[in-house]
C-alpha cells in the first residue's frame, strides 16, 4: 500500500524559480503561450510547461542545428534546414 509509506519531502519547493542567467554567446528566447519559441523568423515547438521562461539556443557543430537549453539542461535541438514539427 503506497499511502502508509508516503512522507512529505523535506526539501523546500520555491514558489518561483530564482532568475535564470545564461552565459555570453547564447541566443535567449522567451517561451510563448503555446509553448513555442521564435528563432530566425520561424516558430519551433518546445513545451507549454516552460511558458514565460527564457531558454538559450547555442549552435552545435552541425550547420543549421541549434541546441535548446533550460537552465543548464539541454532540452531540445532545432534544425534550421528542416521545417519545425
């Protein structure tokens, strides 16, 4: 039975995240209402869970491919040579 084993976490959960800062050289975009970002004149879907938060785009070693980061975590890649899905 899971219920008797439940214990609340001792870790505090902030109501708001601290400000997110990305290093130099990153292209910063704000995730829009439908969970997408605009980059180089196109919309790319990410996730509605990040609405209102900034993400960073950094180029990969492959031409036209960019990695998308939320904080320090890579969450997606976009390819400028192919249509967004």
